[in-house]
C-alpha cells in the first residue's frame, strides 16, 4: 500500500520542474530534469482550464495530482507515485468526479503506451492508459531494408492468419506470437513475399452498433490508441501479465520476422478516432479539446471525410505532431519498416479542406530523419471533396493503385463476361499500362512505376476466388440487410453464382484466378497480395467482412486440390519474379535508361497504334528487360476466347523495335496459366517460330 502522505509531499516538491514536452508520461532524464521518484506528465488539452491526473498506486488504490503548469493548451506537471504498470487517466480539474476512480471513464492519454480494457456487461468497456517500460532486448536483430523494386507485400490480419493453423499451438493461434511462430514464418518465407502488411494493430475498439448486433470490428479501423498495441492480439498469458508483456510479444514478432528477412508494415488509421459522432461518449480527444482535435464546419458540426463519424484536424499543429510522434515511436521502439495510411488524403487537407501535396504533414514526414527510408504507402482516397488522389502523392510515397485493380478486373473478369455474352471484351491499352507499372499515372508527381502498389484485392471487397465466383455481394451476416459494401465489384461468376459442383466452371474459375495472379506478379511496380488469395480463400461472397471475426474471414489451411494448385502457381510466379529482377541492373526499372519494354502483336510484329484501341485485338506480347541484364522475360496475354497461334518475336522484329539485333534469340516456356499448356514447361523455341496460346491464358517465357 503506497504512503499517500509521502506521495503528496513528493508532488509538491516536483511541480516546479515539469516540462511541456515530450507529451505523455516519461521518466526523468538524468542530468536534464532529474527528480527522483517522479515522472513528467504532459497532455495537450486546450479545451480544459485545468487537468488532474488520476493513477493507480496499487490494485484498487487510486491517487491524483494536478498538472499545475499550462502553456498553449498543454497541461503538465511532475507526479510522484505513478510507476511502471500503473493505470491512469485525466479529468478536468473543475469538474466533479462522477464516481470513484476506476469505476468510470477517465480521459485516456493520447500518448499512452498501453491501454487496459475492462469489460462491463451491457455497457461499453472502461479504458485506462497504462504507463509502460519500453525496454526490450533486440539481440543482433537487424531490419531487412528491402529495396522497393524487390518488395512483395502480403496484407494479413494478425488474428485471422493463424486462428485455424493446425501446426501452431492452440494457445498461440490468432496472436502476435502465432504470427512469429516458425511454422508461419517459414510459410511466408517459402511463399516468396518480402513484407507483411498487418491490418491495424494500434489499440482499437468496437462501434456501438456492432456491440448491439453482437459483432466486433474485426478489421480494426477504429483506433483508440496511436501509441499502444492492440491487447486482444496478444496471448492470454501476456494479457494477464499486462501492457509490458503485450509490448514485448509484439516486439518479439517483429524480431522473428526480421530475422527471416521479412519487413513489417503497419496499416495505420490517423484520419479518425474511435470516439465516433458527437453524441458518443468522450474517451480521450473529445474531452480534452474537441474543437482542436477534430474538423468542424461553421455551425460546429463535425466535417466527416472518412465516413466514420469524425475526422482528425490535420490543419492543427498538435494533431500533426501526434501523428508524427506516433510514427517515430513505432519506428524507433518497435522497429517497424513502413506504414500504409488509411484514407491518406484526410491527413493532407488544410484549413480550406482541400488536398495539398505540400501539406505540412507531408513536408514534415519528408524532412524527418527518423522516417527517412521508411516505406510510406497511401490509400490515396477518402470520401471528401476531390478525394481521389492516386498518383498525386509526393516523392517518397507509394500509392495503392486502384486503376491497376480496376483495369485488371475489367480485362480478365468483365471482359470475359462480355465475350461470353457475345459482346466485345475491351481493348488492350489499359491492361498494357498496368503491365508497365502505370508509369503515366505517377510521372506527374515525379515518381516512377515503383510508386505503384499494384493490387487486385485487399481486405475490403471480394477475395480473388470470390471475384471469379460471385457477381453479387452476399453480406447478410453483417446485420445491415445486405445494404453495406460496394455494389460494383467488376467480378465474373463464370455463369454460376457461388459454389458449384460443375467441374468445367471450376476449371475456368481457377484459370482466371491464375491469370489475375500472373498479371499482378509480373507487372512492373510493387505487388500486394491479400492473405489467402495465394490458395483461393473464399468469404462466400461477403465483400465487406469488417465485422466478421470467425471462420468466414480466418484462413483455412486444409487446402483442397484446387487450393494446392493455386498455391503452387503463386509460389512459381514469385520465384520467377525474384529470379528475373536479380538478373537486372540495380536501377531497373526506376531508371528508364535501364528498362526496355517492347510490345508485339500475335504475329510477333511491333504493336501498331490502331491495335491498342481495337476491342477485337486481345493478344499482346511484352518483352521486358534491359540492355545490361542477364536475361529478358516475355509475357504473353491471350484475353480472347479462342486458342491463338502466336509468332514469337524474331531478330528482325526486335531490331524494328529498337532492340539490339540477336540472330540467335530463343525462348523457353517457364509457366502457363493454362493447365493444358503448362505441361509444355521447359520447351524451347526460336524467334520467328510459332506457339499455340490457349484461350484466356497467360504464358511466361525466359528470353
């Protein structure tokens, strides 16, 4: 039991030497502001005239101290008795307590390193900030620093990735430790990806309407703590031991992935918070300074460009600082390698509400030495005015490329559906731009194809298998009568909605999925796979499974024959991609002088301009490489419904396209997405010879 009198005496002795920065709770710095037995507490609370901090000195025993100093909305003070492991929170000095501390919601520290959640039956939980010791033994672990050109991203959910894995101990499934288990690390390494992009792992909570439905926010885009890892993803033993053990389990996961050469990218949500609309309870920011933390219109209502009830105001310096401090914290303390920014334009809107590619947040990130070399990925859209900004983020950023997504789906799915119905399949021009890394889309911002994060699926929307099996969303389980989720999926069910015993339909669906995977992994740019797409995971047509924490969204590891075939193809494609890039000069493909893209028609002749827009022309050959590379690759797409006899480009055709003349030019088939054609793998042909390309397929040749 703490001695309350000695604590109060310590408070009085310490108040004189508190500092406004850094924000949050921190120990004394020896030789700078050392006051033994005290911590410096600082919070930006511009909406309050005075702030008290309440903290637990022993289980069930609470003390308090005023933050007696204030400058520019920052309240700070020296506090005695607030030790590692203590739970704490803030309360306005001029407002009576609604009950005993620990029985009501104190205001969370926006900089809190840990959050303790206390369930309350029939009510929202109570949340408390926790003061956490940051020490951790990293050993000899080093970050991989994978170059962008070699990066392959794998978007995964910590819980869903391992919940059903039979070779991972049951007590570790669905946790940070499960993701770090050798079985999972080996799987990811052998697959051929280089970076794991984790859906939100900042501490998050569930929206009120989901609680009423008995559902949870599975994806986690509802942040309550920008500095605290999500507690529920830790093992039961770590949760029982407290925030320090949760932190250590997370860091151990990062260390294990790094030791396998895998980077860790966090999906982060700085655009809004879990406090929701104005009528929801204040948990932190709203109670500390609603007008400063959130965007408002002229009538005092929230301006919402996120669709989540509120939007953090990035025209406010302290909001920008909070995001920057959080980013630096995860880089320095957790050694993460990058971030994917949810609804990134919301972070780049000034006082006038418009997107600004020289916004102070973007300038500050570019100038920050801690963030140099960190991978920065924008989801380049929100729901506000002028919200679509793909291709418009500044150098140093990569963008999720929704044009690549839509174009690839249109060519292989909607195009095939149109052809099957007797219509036209659409021209080659758009898919060719995607294969070339959408260079035209990024040139205006001074970036190259390496700024394009190519993706066909992500956590939201259909899985790859569902794109080939459903044309309508099936979101009834979400409790919104199937109103939620997008109605436009650019999908094709191959004539039957959902599961079917028809083997012919199943075969065509598999081949289409392989075509899409080959297009994704062989295009210039940075590919991103969604976990489970490599073996045909289904969500049974649910394209908005944000609230489905169960077998519908978890990865199933008992693969059938189709799943094993898809996994084998994905691994082969990733191996071929890695082998090809290893044979190219280091600056390929970012430096146009080191990249050669030659386009040929089915006859092996340089592609004529009029054929690009001809919807009847659905066959193209792309020879890619460099003058100093050790090998070239030939990618051949047949998007038609007929087997097509192609002529491989010969020396004369190569010379006509500006390539160095090579009289002995030869091609070796490395992979075909057609099961029938793939049996010819290893076959060698010379330039000018003919080869039969099956309908609706992709063939890859080493040249």
